[in-house]
């Protein structure tokens, strides 16, 4: 892991770059977009350990702190106003990892929403060096814009506490979901949707993504997968092992990495 800094407007952002061992590297990079407010390590260091697992399997990973978070400079932006930071992070990976040919965004919670909104604004996805090749969206935040993600994005609230909320919302399209749906239709990026069925945010997203309005956007090359857990922040080793395997399988299907599983 190598510490790096890179410019974003007048500010300096601080990140951590994970480079696979020589001879075990794919030509693929993933930029992590953390849910917030959190640092690039993620809650319980879940994103740090996920990055290590992906790197061990041959994938380059860049984690970084949003403006106003952790070690980065500047004022914090709302999750739907982070295009400049995402653009800067993709450019930083291009410059520091010249062997990387395809860059994907991996977002957690409102970081996943930020990734999809960013892709929609850069429509259509183009081979311009700063457009993502695809998205990996974990427990995406899809509720109303005026309902902010939980502080620190902890997901371990009993689902039963949110049952009335889900019954009230599952048949309605929120303002934020409409924006995400429009972005997905506009950009048409390949998306790997990953949700924890017993996590309130993941469960809410899964209900929405299974609706007919999302059908064409979850079909190949996109894919919707879920697991029976409440690990919103990827704190558990079993969760991370599963997600690394799913990501590798999906990237193999997209023909951007070799099929051999190098994780070890």
C-alpha cells in the first residue's frame, strides 16, 4: 500500500494505492467511494481489508478521503455533489497506475449513489480516460433526498425497526431513486449490484431494484446479487471474501480480467 496525494481544484486529496504483486497484476483498477461521513478505511476498516483482498487477487485499488474528511483538504460536499472528487480520483489512478486499462468505481451506501449519479452526468460513457468502465454498487442509498444516510453508515439496526418504513416506501418511487434511475438509463453502465438482505439500506435497495422499472438495468452485463446478512459496512471477513469472489467473476464475464482465480 502506497500513500498518495492528488489535486482536486484548489484542494489536495489523500489516498492509499494498493498495487498487486508483479506478475500477478490485472489491467484493471477500482476506485473506492466510501459512504459517509467516513474515512477511506471504512467503518471497522472494512474497505481497507476489502482492498487488500482485491489487490491479492490481482486488482489495483485506490481508496481516498473525500474533501473535508480524514486527511483530505477542503470543505465536505453532499454525496450528490462529488463529481470533481471522483473525476480527480480516476485521473490519479490513471497517472499512478499506467498499466491499468479499465477503471471501475466501487461505492458503498451514499458512495454508491454518488458513483451512479456521476456516471449519469458523464453520459454516454466514453473511452476518454476519466469515465468509469463500470460500477460496483454495494447497499446503495436509494431513499428520499431529504433523508440522509445514517451517521457513519452503520447497518446493524434490527430490520424489524424499519418494517413500517419499508411497507410504506416499497411501492413508491422516491425522489432520489428517480434520479438514480434516470442516471442509469442515461449512462447505461454495466453495474454489479450487491445488497445485504438483512441490512435496512441493502434491503430497501433490493426491494426497489427488483421492481419492473429496474429490470432492463439489472440484466447482463449488469447483475444483481444479495446475501443473507446485515453487514452493511463489510466488517465481516466472510462478507469480504464473498464480495471479492463476486467481483472477480463479474469482471471475468466482462472480459476485462483473466478467468483464473488468483485470490489466496
